[in-house]
C-alpha cells in the first residue's frame, strides 16, 4: 500500500482495521458490543447475514425432516388437524378475506413449529399459533403469490374472451395459450424466488416483509433449480396424498413437508444449527419443560 493511499484511508486503532475512504452504500446498525466487520461497504446489507454459496442437499433434508417427523408427529398432527378445520371453515365463510388476512399467520404455524423442532428450541420460537405475532409481515409476504395468481387468472379470462369473440380458435387461441404459459412460468419463477424462504426469515431472523422477500430472492439466487426441484417433489407428494385420500392425507403430510423445507432453510441460513442426535433424544414436551426451568 502506498503512502498516498494510506493517507486517504481512515484507521481504527481500537479495532485494528482499515476503513474504506468512502461512505458505505447503506446504513448498517451494529448492536452494542458488536464489532464491525473488516468490510462494511458491501452493496447489499443482506450479504452480511445470509450466505450466497451453499450446497443443495435434498437427500439430507428429507432424512432430517423424516427423523423429526417421527419424533413429533403425535403433537404436530393435533395442530395440523386444527389448521385444516379452521381453513375449511374460513374458506367457506370468509373466502378471500380468510385467504389473505388469516391464513398466512396460521400457515406460518407449520414454519414456527418446525423451526423449534428442527433446532431443538421450541420455547424460543413459540407455539403453532404464534404466527399472529407477525401477522402484518406475513400478509405482505403472501401478496406476491396472491397477486401473481390473480394476474394469471385475469390473463386467462382475457385470452378466452378474445378467442370466443374473434372465433379464430387456432390463431388467437394458440397465441393466448402460448402467452398464458409463458406468463405462468414467469409467475412461478418470480413467486418462488420472492417467497420460498420469506416466512422462515420473518419467524427466525425477525426480518420485515421487504427484507424477507429480498432475503428469499438472495438465498435462491444461483440455486433456483435445486431448490425448486425439492419444492416440486414436496408439492407432488402433497398432491398425491390429497388425490387418493380426498384431501384428508394432507393433514398427515403437511407437517412432514414443513419439517423438510425448514430443515433446508436452517441448514442454509438459520440462526441456529440443526439439532444433533443427542439434542433430539428428548421428546418435544421435554424440550419445553427444560426451557421453562432455565
């Protein structure tokens, strides 16, 4: 380093680091006692807390989810039954209001329970219905899925009306179908990247809604196909279970799906590590009892 460049930099003797000569491109708040990193001028503050490079290990996440499902299925199933009964009643009597306002915090219960179970920290994350603590954030995180679905439905209606009005079924109908297919694929891509880990980031890292969606986009960058293949397999299992059991099988399967997906999140970006075999030796109720006595 030359003398000239040394004079342009600001030294921090206490921390023993060299700060860049320019202001960072964003505000970075440091907790009391937290030492700033050697570089604090990254373009995106999420890069400080969320990884960009990691390995997609679906087989391991399925194994972890299955193991925790065996240990917690009795208790988790009670919450799952309650959720599906509430969802059925809410869908019948409240429709879209339930889907947009009430369902997100209820659905987050699967995430919250799974975070506590997979990390062995049930007391810290709360109970199944603790999602209402984050109701505003979760509603906003759900909006991309709702909005993109609504937009695709409108596009389908417009294409259908145009085809029927012109009666040019091959040309207009074909173009409408092709356009709708491209729109659906784009909506799946954008929706998945924005929301894949949004609930987890809200419930685990206490991100606000915008941070959670940005964080989800950050985590899925460069790993879209691996994560989407995992997501597709889980949704396919859910579809098969619903198809052959008239929907009842989803009550049993949804907790398992949540545990597998949460294991993926915790392994990639969780604030706590996945509980090892010794940590998991105690039952879920024992974890709660131990936490209460601390």
